[in-house]
């Protein structure tokens, strides 16, 4: 069991490290539009996943799942929504990274867990603890500080967090093997991506196969860069407790923040620092809220209120 957990930490931790350094990859193809980068990411992810399923002997299972989806409208609807949401998330991420907003992308993935909990409360009527309410309040203060100092709402952060949180919600409807799930999601969007690439080729505005072999390899490799972290994560999360996943998930936005400030020289103001400070404290409280000691303390408070009544 200990060995299994150790492997799970390695797989999940590595997936978050790869997600954290992925902006470097998109920076390498920064001369390509976000739309064309996304289209290539979708198409080559689908191709790579089909080859992987063939190698793993899961292609027949994949075809069976596809047939089953057509017979279950709820599952099919969930798949389409999940595909659109993850594509939107990818597009916003690529656009933000290549437009000097890596710090905002970092903030988006910091507040993503809190948005997920909020959706759980609204959609599934999940009850929040005292410490979780406090963490939400602190995160809101952090976002308000940045909004007031900038004079505008941090839409990139919010849309990244919301799209990924809603994607997680949609994934609850379509419960399939991780590799098959990613293949299905890219399959749904691939026809749209192919039409978009076809229009670019028709106008001779595409960057793919335009004479730069190095760029061609990077665009095709976007499929592998997308699939590998997701598959590592899926293998890791099956082996470790969710509380451990909760702590590990902050690796990626931390790496993004460091890259944005120290590698790509994005401006990190006092308002940024104060805003992030509130969000970091919020996430610390949120993470601790799921430990048995805090849960025990909150149950004592709840019993005390009942006695007082």
C-alpha cells in the first residue's frame, strides 16, 4: 500500500510539474495564433490518443463506449459539454500565456479549487464548514483587491477557474477510463478543429506545414504535451487520497507564477502580492479544513451551539 501511494505521489506530482512548465511550450510557438494552436492541440491529441489506445489494447473498448454514448442522451450531453469546456479552457490558457498574462493564469488555477467547492455547494447542495466559508471570504477579498487596483475584474483568472471547475462537474456525468475519456473529448472537437485548419489552408494563412519544420514538430507535439500530464494525473489520483491531491495541485500555479515573474519578466505589483497573499492564506485554510483535527474542532463548536440553543 505504501509503495502504491508513493507511486501515486510521483505520478500526480509529475503531472502538476508538467502542467506548471507547459507555458514554456506555448511560448515557443507564440508566433502562432491561439486559434491555430488550439486546433492543432485538439487534432494531434486525438491522433495520439487513438494510437495509445491501440497500443494499450483499448480501442475495442473505446468503440463500445462510443456506441453506448449514442444511446444515453445524458452521457452524450455531458461529453459534449466537457469537450467544449476543456477546449475553452485550453484556448484561454494559450492566449493568456502568449499575451503576457501568466500571473493571471496562475491566479486562475489557485482559485479553481474554491470555485469547484462553490459549485458543489450550489449544484449538489454540499454543506460547507466554518473554515471553508472563511477561505471563500479571504479569496474574495484577494480578487477584490486586484480588481480595485487594476480598475477591472481579472477575467482571465476567473474564466480559467470557472471553465475548469465546470469541466470537472461535467466529468461527473461521463464516468469512463481516463484515456478513453480524453479520446472522446478530443474526438468531439476534432471536426471543428479540422474545419478551422481547412479554412486556414484555403486562405494560406496556416503556420503548420508552412516551411518551418521545427515549428511543425512543436505543433504536432502539442498533442503529446496535452495527453501525457492528463494520463499521469489519472494514474496518480487513483492511488492517493484526495486530500493529498489537494496539496499537490498548487504545484502547477506556483511554477507558473515563478515563470511569469522571474523568467518572462511580467510585472508583479504590490497589489498582486497582497491579492495573492489573501488567496494563499485562503487555500491554506481550505486545505486544513479537510484534516481530521479541524473537522473535530468544528464539530465541537457545532455541538456547543446546539447545547446553547
